[in-house]
C-alpha cells in the first residue's frame, strides 16, 4: 500500500507500494531526502514550486502546470504504476490557464490534489471518479474559506477530506505551515486531520 507524508502547507511525499517516490507542490518542511522519481507542481507561486529542495534521481520526471496544461488541453501521464491526470484549478487569485490540480490513481486509490483552487464547474463530474481522499485548501485568503471548502466537499463527494493550505500567514511567518484552528473549524464530510510530519498509509 502507498504511504503519504504531509510536509506542511500543500506539500506531500507519496511513495507507492512498488517504491515510486512522488513529491507534490514542494515548498518547506522536512522529508525531501528520499530521491524523487516524479515531482508534480500545480502552479508557479513560490509556495508550491520549490523543486530545488527535493533530492532527485537522475531520471526524475518534473511535471509542472506547463506540461500538465498545454494547447488548451489537460494532459495525463502514466508513470510506472501510477496515473496522473491534470484537472482545472482556478479562483480569483489563480487564473485557469496558469494552474492545475492532479487526480492520481495509485495502488487502488484515487487521490485529488487540487492546488490553489476555489469551487470549479468541473468538480460536478468528480463524484463519478470515486475519489478516496480530497486534500482541500482552505486558508480563506488565497484559497477557499472553511464554509466554501465544506460546500466543495459536498460536490466532490470524496470518501475522506483532508484540510490543507490552512495558514495564510505563511508569507509572514516561515514556520507557519499549518493552522490547526482552521482545520478544526472545517466541517466537511468525513474529515481527517493530518499534521505536518505525519505519515499515513493510504
């Protein structure tokens, strides 16, 4: 089974059962020492695209929003035992043409890493995807409020919803990678709180 390390903010390290190592939106936190097979970047804001801090294999594949969304099309990537599908992500601070989210299928699980997004029209299609875990951004400034996040979860209908990108203060306080108060206010459908540094089996 795959394991997932939450590094804080929107950053994750995913390791599949076969050992494929994937980093999503690297920024800060710990755990960038295992060499990456794949790095996924949802957009080019500084708190999502620090590929320089990740230890990489010589043949590491880096997929950013530029590769994921090109010529008006959202692209998919099959990498060993993992399927990565780029999907729309946008809100008032994030233009649709500059951002993506990723739906990842690995080890029998479907994970949705939406990047910095609000509620999108395309989310109405996602219940059919049977998403297992939805990582929901909710700082209330650059992404959704907790109330919007609840509404979003009702649309997506994932089995579990995990609050992330909870602390808008990150621009002023480098150590503020997670706001537990925001996470606890969130009332989405089967909420799971994962704190920075925690590793879970999915």
